[in-house]
C-alpha cells in the first residue's frame, strides 16, 4: 500500500496493490491504516492515531465498563447494537415506514420496531420481544434514515467559501469567485490524501448527525490511488452507508496537472480491493462525466464491472448535443458524436437541467434514474430544476445536496425547497388560469398538474434514494427483512411542538437538532442528540489545519469578509 504524502505532490503509483495479499476490504483497510498511521505519527499529525470516528466494535467488556455502558439502561444505547443475534426494540413511536404495502400503508400512530443484528424483524403495535433491550420512542417519530444521492464530501474543508458563486466564470460579470475556477481548478488539485480523508470523514459524520444514513459520495478528487483509498477509508470510518463514486481527478483533464491520476483505469483495482463483498456498508459507483474527453471508456469500465454509472448532466455546460446523441444510441465516441454507447438502467443522471424531451424519454424507457439538487440548481445557475418535467415524463427523482461550498448538506432543506419550488410554479399557473394576469410567467405549465405533498418529497428522500443507488433491497424503508437504517426524531423541540401531523412536521418544521437517534445497519451511531465515539474537537482541529493548507497551496486568500 502506498504511503500518504505530506506535501501534496503526486507520487509514483505504478506498483498496483491489486495483487497483494490485501484483497479483502478488511485487510485492505488494515494495511491502509498501518501505512497512514506511521506517516501521521512521523509528521506529528496523529490523523489516524486515535481512530476517533470509526464505528465502535464493543469488543471489550472492560471498555464498556470504563465508558459506563456495563448494562442496558435508560442512559445509554443498547449494548452491542448491530451485532449478530443482538436484539432490541424501539417502543411506542409514531412510525412512518415509507412502505405502502405494509398494513395501514406503513404508517402507525403508535408502534414498535424490532431489530435483530443489522436487520428489522418486525414492525407493528405491541410487539413481543422477550428480554430485548428497549429504546423508548414514545412521543417521538421513527422513520427510515434519509438518503442523499449526490454529495461532494471532499469539499468539506472549504464549506461556505463560495456562497455567492455560480457554476463558472462568464455567467455573470458581477460574480467571479465561482465554482469551476476556484473549487475544481483552485482548491481540488492541491489536495493531499490526508486532506481527502479528513474532509470526507468530517462531512460524513456531519450528515450522519443530521439523519442522513446513506450518501452517494461524488469524489472528483482521484489524483492518485492514494487519494482514492483515503476517500474510501473515510467512508468506511463514518460508520454509515455510502456509495463511493469514482469520478475524475479535478483539474487533470483541463490543466494537465495531477500526473498520478489513474482515472478511470484504477476502477478494477478499487473494485477488487475494497468492494469484493456485497455484504458491506460501502458500495461503488462509476463516474462517467460526458463533458470529459474519452468518457465512453469510463462507461465501458463501469459496465464491465457491473456497477452503476453516474454523471452530471447540466445544460449550462453545453451537454445537450452529446446527451441527445447518446440517447439516440449513436453517441459516445471520443468526440461525443460517434460510437454506440447508450443509456441503460445502470445510469444515474444528476441535475438533468436543459435536456430535451427526447433524451428524457430515452432515459425513462431504459429505467435510468434522476437525482435533483434543487437548492444548488437554483442558486448556481445550472438551469431551472426540472422537477415538473421529471414528473410529467414519468420519473420520480431522488434528492441530493451537492456542494457545501455553497449550501448546507441536510436533507430537510432539500425536501422543503423541492416542494416549495414546484408548488410555486403550479400555484402561479392556477392563479393565471383564474384570471390573475401578473402570473403569466408560469404559463408554460399545464393546467392539470398536481401539487407536491410532504409525503411525495419524503419518498424522494428515502426509498427513491435507495432505488437510485441500487440499495432498495437493503434500505429506504422500515420493511422487515431490510437492514435497520433508522432515525428517531424528537418533535418536542421548540421549533416543532405540539406534534399534529407527522409527515408535515418532518418536512415542514424539522432540522438537525430534532434528530435524536441515528441507527445504521442496526448499530446506534447517534444517541440522545450526540454522535457516539467521535472526538469532534480533534477532528475539527484536523479539518481546520487541512483548510489552512488548501488555501495556502491554492494561493487563495483567507478573507472572512471578501467581496463576492
């Protein structure tokens, strides 16, 4: 396993690790941890020394006693949660399963959820659980964990720095501190593997704290195999479910930098080393951006490996012609207009702004899926979020947070914004049809469109996300037999109480502070409002050190009150 470099300089990674003895994911992680711990200790950084955020194994009863967890009681979570054979029951909550095929369409004013190991055994009122440990959820809301189908976790260290930005320079003369130039061509190329690790880890834990139990990490930061392994290692260490998106090396295709970049050729090595098992929390997706030269090779590799292929599809990037060609079945050559590459059910298309009805229809026919990042699309001039177009053409999208350099990465914001935007246009059309002439800007909408509801966007943020990441057999709903990815929400907060309507409270009123308990694959990761086994003080310091290095190396001034 190659070592982390301290100075961010590309290393020679010609010696593959694919044929080493570390072919299993666990062995690979051990080797990676050994190498990176040695480097961190030598440099005085201690990045991995305490392994402060990895999910706790509860292997040692003495350790339990030291932590005050020597028995199941009201003060701590069930011991050994998520372990094979270990049972506990979540009692008396208002349960929203997101499975309409269950009794009561999966909604229970008061019910229990029985968990054994990592799976849900039963859901319903007054379940018998023998001597199982009890989590008291009376007065609380119990539902599946939220799912984010597109998030750039490696950018955590630069959170908020581009709050006024658009996609790229040239879209507006008054806004020049923009995403493509400053983030992808400025900060991203100077990331060291340890910068990737701490951003991915911290950002992942922050989402876990907000009830996001599953993410598609679109990590365009693969400057070397070291960088890729650091990102994957961090995803495992968050202790939540993730789809690792193997996208490009930001900057390499445009500036010729990052000579250690082995995208997309490193995908088979990554798949073999880290994802040889289907029974683990982290899976793999192939990034296949159609604006990159030779993108068809990435698509072919993804299909050869049998993994989903994802791509940003953005009208303001001039992708419509290439996308139409692929939709017609004759796109995909190096020039984007030759070859025989086409859409398939393995495709996840992100944004889909400005695309033709013909391309949408081609995607629908093969079963491709769509992820919308509505707040970012509206803010950064991707084009108008195609919420209604997706609905009209037979799609039910999933939701995603995109980039924290501009906006927050919680899913409550995504649900509220998507619903508000669609309803704004439909309401404006209704007013126009009723004789209100100043609503004419909405005249492009058809008169029979229905308003989105809170149940709709909850579906988009849970079961649809699982479907789009090909995880619907494991998560997305509280269905017996699925893995127990569960959040318990507290409606007693001053921002919600009194509770009158469960779906409305979740979508319309709640935020991070209402997420009381988070469970991933049966293991309790957040308890009574606090992440377990996470040294946030140490992680925050490491993230700030990484941020300072990135600004300095990229030559970008740290200015808390700079002009847009």
